[in-house]
C-alpha cells in the first residue's frame, strides 16, 4: 500500500520494550526521589553512608561505622559538610542514630510498612562505594530473607562504603540498612551476596523515636507511683512514633534499682500499647494485650536509679481515644531476683525461689514467672540452674499455652534447659519451677 508523502508508518512497541521503558522510569524515579536524603559519612572507622529519617537532621546508619565516636563528618547530597553527634548505638543490631544541627527542612526517607518485603521483589541501593563514588545507585532483587539473623539478602551491588546506606523498594521506601557483603577467596568486592538489616530490627531500634522536630516535642507528664488511675487522651496532636505512625503521650517517673514496677494502660476506644524506656534511652520493655482484651500491662524490675519514661501508645496508626494509666511500685525485698544487664540476654537473673517470692502450681511445686518480648522465628535458649533444688523450666505464650518444658538437660546434672523457635511475635512467659514440691532456694536463669 502506498502512503501519502509525509506520512510516517510507526509499528507498535513490543511488550518487551514497554517493560524496559517502565523499568527505566522506575529506576530514575526512585533515584531522584530518594538520593537527596542519602548522606555520606567520614569517621575514624572509615567511610560509609546513612539515611536522613527526620527533617531536623536525624540520620540512621550502621553502628560499626561510628562505634563510640562522639562526632562524625556528614556530607549531604548537595555537598554541604556538617558535624553530626552520635546519640544512640546498638551494637547487637549494628544500628546507630546521628544528629546534625538543624539546617532547615531536610529531605527524608520513609520506612516501608512491616511485613511488606518479599523474595523476588526489586530493590535499590544508594551509597558511597570505597569512599570514592558518592551517590552510586545499584539495583537487584531480594534473594533471601533470613528471619533468624534479621537480614535481607540481595544481589544489588554493595561494596565497602555502602555500609549504613538504604536498601529501598520501588516506592522509594526504606526496607533495610546495608551492612555486609559476602566475599570469597580474599576478594574484598561484591560477588552478588549482600546483606541488609531487615525492617523489623530497624522498627525495634526506632520504637521510641518521636516523629517531629524538637520544637513540637512535649515535656513528659510527671507521675507518682501510687497506682492511681490517671486519665488521658490520644489525639492527632499527640506525638507520633516513626516506626508505625501511631500516636502516643509520654510520662516520666523517678525509679530506683531493684524496684518492681507495674504499669497498666486501659482504653475502651483504641488498642492500648505500652513502652517503657530506661534513663539511658534504652528500650526496656513493651506490651500489647497482657492486661486482658486490648489493654496493656508491663511488670518490670528497674535496672538502675533514674528517670524512666512511659509511652502510652496505640497499637495501630492514627488510633485515638480516652484511656487511663495506672503505675505502681513495690520496693524489692532481699528475696526478689536482682536484674543483671548483659549484652545478648533477654533475661539474666539470680533469684530465690520460696513461698515468700513465688506461687505454686497444681502439683504444689513453687514457681516464679518472667517475661520477654519475642519475635516470630526467633530462636531462644533457656538455661536454669540451682545449687539448692532440682529445677524445672517451662516456656509459655501470652495466652498460657505451653511451648516447651524441660527437667534435666543432661544425665549428669540437674540443670534444666531448652531451645525453642518462637512461632509468633508475642510476649512469652518463662516459669522457674521446682521439680519437687518441697524444692526451694537459689537459682540462676538465663534466656538468650
């Protein structure tokens, strides 16, 4: 067929070409949206990267990049060089927070929603490989999810200098913090097996982080520990947790080492959630439904003297409503277990089992109960030893369902112990028990 002069015949684009175009457009969009919020770090530990997660200059990165340094040089994407202060470190999670001076409204990276990461999804990394190639952008997929170690494995190219930088999804949301690469045969470069700290660990680390500038941060409301039901209300003007966009109000009380504290948050209008923060900013405990129904309850022994914070929180984003907060404390007696802090332990106590300090099970044997917050898939090892009685240990979920129990760990010892993989994210209960109804005395409980 002859076409009139000047008419150009165009063939439709193939599906392959259209897919390639869409992929390129996504790549460009993600980079342009997110790269302004990626920073580059120069410290005594070497070069690395980080993500601005709050507009007032709060930066998320790896702990191994800054270690105990108080100040780190930060280079913004626009070339500005500033000094940042290390304000929080968690060496177990390998995460750190830095704060740079307020320089105006900075671009930020939003966090993806929990449980959104899937094997096979596309991911993107931005960093400063080898400390020489600022703003490098690489792509890949999620190759594997390691829930036991809390890692995302990806084939997106990550090299030394990318550590601390963001791993992103196609919506430009942060799903991980790049932290390590696998090398073989002395090769220090990328071989396609790379690891990022997963979102669950990041959300745990950021669980008590307010999502606003300091000028909006409210002062804690002071409490006396008399068990009085104090009324309150969550509103859109309350503070907001960065990790899940839920509202909270903050309270403070003076505590002493060894004091047993009970905190109860009740509401008929929202799903109550409690968070307890130690004087040094450490996330000490949290709870969702332990008070029955949708009410929350924390029972904890305070590890040190100082001012503790309570976050009266909602379990879901944007929930509001009225509540009552009850806080009471009883000074620990000499028979109450003394909490010992040790990295890597969920619980580490030396205690005394007696009729004064424990209850009795149906068989008449004495027991004491402890609890910890566990994550789905987490492997927990429990060890119970006593020089005075034959110990028995039981692990239960928050509803009282028995997960595991043990009498004698080995034939040559009376120690009890077990290892269990936690089926869901929940508050788990550990019962220190005497096998013999007449058994009582000293014990050491370790939950790792």
